[in-house]
C-alpha cells in the first residue's frame, strides 16, 4: 500500500480500484460484481433550506442563488465567498465520511451546482478554485473507501423550476442553446479532471430534468456525452429519466453510446404512487419487476439515485432495507436522500429524512438581519454540534438476519356489483376495466370504476350520467374514496359527450380529501387544473353550476357554507352529459367511491 497527498491536503490511503461496466453490473478489476449501496450528500454544494428547517422563517431566501445574492449585497462579494466556504467546510466534514461506512454505504452521490466551477459573468471559463470542493469530496470519499457519483444537480439555466437546481423559477435550459453548450463544456472539463480517479465511479449529467421536454432531455444528454467522451472514454455516464420512464433515450447501444446507464428517482407515498403506507410500498416493490425486465433487455446499469421511506408508519428503517436489498437483487445501485438533515426538535423522530440529524434542538438564523458574526457562528457550529445517528436505519442496513415477510397483499378488485340507479346511465369512458354500482339505500350508493385518469388529451373512467340541456346545477355528497392512488378521483363532471376526448368541466376530490376544479376547453385539447383546496371526508358536498355562460365548481365541508373551487367559461354545447365519476388511476383495479344524494336541479 502507498499513500499520496491530495490537492486538498488530506493524506489518503491507496486509491480505490476503478469499477467497470459489465452489462447491468459494476465489477472490480478481478471481475467480481460489486453491490453498490449509497447515500446523497444533499444540502452541501447545493443548498435546500428545508433540509436546514429554515423554510418559511424570517430572512430565509428561497434558494441558494438568493442567499448568495443577499450575502454579497450585505457584506461584499469576497465575504460572501468566504461565508459560503465556511458553510461548506462545516456542513459535511470528515466525521461524516467516517460514519457513512458504518451504515454499509460504499458510495456517495454528490449533488453539484455548476456555479461552483463556472461564473455566469464569464461563461466557458473555470473559476480559479473550480475544483476545491469536488476534490475535497472525492479525496475524503476515497480515504474512507467510498466511491463517488458526480451529479449535476444544478445545470446552467436550470433543468427545472425548482430550488434544488440552486436557483428556482428559471427553467431556461430547455430553450437556451447557450446554456446547453455550457453544460456540455463543463462536463468535458469535469471528465478531464476526474478521468483517472478510480473513486469517481460515474457522471450523472443532469438531475431530475422535469422541466425539460423529453426530446430536449435527449439532445442535452447527447451533447454532454460527446464532450465527456472526448476526455474520458470509459467511465459510466447516467441519463436521468423523466417522471414516468427513460424510454425516450432509446437503446444506448443502438445509439452508439458506450457505458451509458439510466437513472430514476422513486418516492412512493411521498411524490405520487399512493399514500405513505406499507401497502403503497408493497405495491411499488411489486412493480419493480417491470423495471427490471426493461433494464435487462437493454443490458445497461441502473441507478435509483434518490429514495426514502421517511415514515416509521410506512415501514421506516426496515422498509428502507427492503428497498436496498430488492434493488441489489436486481443488480441496481441505490442512494438514499439524504445523509444529513436538520429537525426542529433534534434527534430521531417517526418521520425522518436523514441518516444523521442534529442531536440538539434546531438553531435558526435570519440571513437578512443577523450580523455577519452571527451567520459565521451559525455556519461553523455545524462542524462540531452533536449528531444523532438513525440507529434503526444503521442496524437494518448492516443486518445479516433475514427480513420478516411482508403482510399479505390486499386482494385487487377487478369485478363489482352490477346494479343500477333509476334515471342514470353507467358508461365506461375510454374502455377502462368494467366498473359497477351497488345501492345502499336512502339515496346512498357505491360507484366502482377503473381507468387511468381524466387528464391530458384523453380520459378513462366510470361515468354515472344523464343527458341534459341548458342551465342547471348538480350536487352530491362524497362519503368515501378508497385510498388506491394519489390521483384516484371522485366527483362531478359536465361533458360535451361520452367520448374519451370530450370537453369537460369537473370538480373532484382525492383520497386526501383535497378538492380541485379542472376543465378541457377544446376537443381535442389538454386538460387544465386549478390549485387544489383542502377539505375533509366523509360528508364532503360537491356542486357544479352551469349558468350564464360560466361553469363553476363549489364544495362544502359538512353543513358548512359553499366555497368556490374555480370556474371556466362555458364552451360546451347546449346538450351535455352530467353525473358522478369513479376513477382508480390504475386500470388494473377498480376503486370504490361512496356517494349519496346525487341530484340535478333546473332553474
């Protein structure tokens, strides 16, 4: 074994042996497959203020760009740089890298902000200290036996409008070719710098490009890949999928792309996929076989770059272990979000994002009003304040004991009673799984429906309807919405017809009881939705009113006053179809919606 002194001044052990792509696997120099289990170093080189617990507090900027702008305005450019370096030297330190392997982690995903390396005022030029923090991360990782995926979390112009790009509300990468060229150029420089570092396992070109249309995602990736390959012909490069899939990139081998894999982020129960329950995670785990088939067909590596169960009630640490082990069984890499967060009370709690958190109660700061000395002290203390380790997670991720079996999966409903409600016609719009109806007496009934959604340009759902002309209003009480998917829907709609692409206006509710007004003005055309509003179930009253060239939706909590959920101009024909809906948002099963007092009133 030999040692070397890295640029950042750390004495390092022998370099990590480089890993190589072999089909879907990463293998060491002896050809042995390496199971890769990792964690994200979030909020280090790209700030996200929710991870500090500061969101919504006085003086908290909306993103890193605004923080740096504020510090520069208050203290000058050089002092802003010094303060940001003070933060970075404190948020993640060597003690973190010592702890990471105790969880069984053997790689880190490093979210980066392009502004560390390139200044918007001098594009296509590296800053004098461009590599300071990335070198530090790679050096410390290697010292503690951790591989690194370099992740461009914040790309030039912004690949989405979200704050985790470093600057929210811009999203210009999709339409600014100069930004696309700058991103590709920077990746060329990164590849030149790290091509011979065995600890750097892969390049992650662009995190969550969800504000960038799929064809442009492909163009941006191809441009960056070309620059990477000029300097590094071998290292693995990840193309990040969209919300739903990565199919738009095609087959990497057919494209002539060498050592290219795909990445997705899965947060079932948090951002889509159902409520945060054990059942939601069981359903997601079952769905992974489909992803495995897709990956194996392409024979490329696959990374679940971000995931977290968060809630103990949804399975907590044990469910996290189950994800890591399931992904590993498929040969995938996994990195949880995130290594470290701040909680208000301090310590580990039943809803926890971090592998480690602050032990003592959260400290706060007002960046707009507090003194420079106070800001310095706030930053510095991160390096030494006591950490609370998520011992349950550490225990599960290093356990050799077999996992207990999951509870039995609830049966999937694919058939339903076929009763009828006098005066109403049941229609399965868009040819979904055949729905049903059951009468409960006293004006109450259960409506069963499948279908993918009422959204986009075409719909698929169960529709209990009547034909009617002119002005009217329709009301119903919703007493139950089965919790199958986040976008499982119940509610009322007015449609120009019973075809899947018909114009409509509707007011719906979901399993979380939020209420939303939506419409499609043209045929064909895209559905539009207004901001959802909070309500409660059961005894949620819904109402649609067509009058005077306008359609408006209302809701009421129990016997409370009607509240407007939104309206749209009436572009529908004189004769329309109106009624109640049942939509599972998963056409492999039927949802049960419990209604009562469905009625239409004419002026």
